[in-house]
C-alpha cells in the first residue's frame, strides 16, 4: 500500500475513532486477541481486563440484539455495525 494511501486512511480513522495507538501490541485487535487467548485462564492469571474489552466493543459500536456473545460468566447479545459506513 502506498504511504500516501496509508496516511489518508489513518487520518480518516483518527477523525472517526480518535487517537489510534500505533505501537506494536497496543492496538485494539491485539488486546482483543489476547483477551480471547486468555479466556481459559483462571481470573488471577489474565492480563486483559473485561473493562478494556467492553470499551473496545463500545468504541466500535458493537451493540443491539443480533447474536449471543459469551464473555466470562455473562452472555451478551450483540450486533456488529460496519466500521466504514
């Protein structure tokens, strides 16, 4: 991808979602993946807190009834909205 296209897409995303972390392992996808990977661990061994994942889901407008999503002992009904509308 040309650098100019990448810079443009980053500026659009920043306007839409605010500050976007660019450090390795700091992005929302990495945090969410780590949360899923640690889902089988005992609570005291988990590094990613549920509140972080909740904030990510709210940030990308994951809400409204559509599908069951089980996180920990709680089940949530969610509908994922397209990121680029």
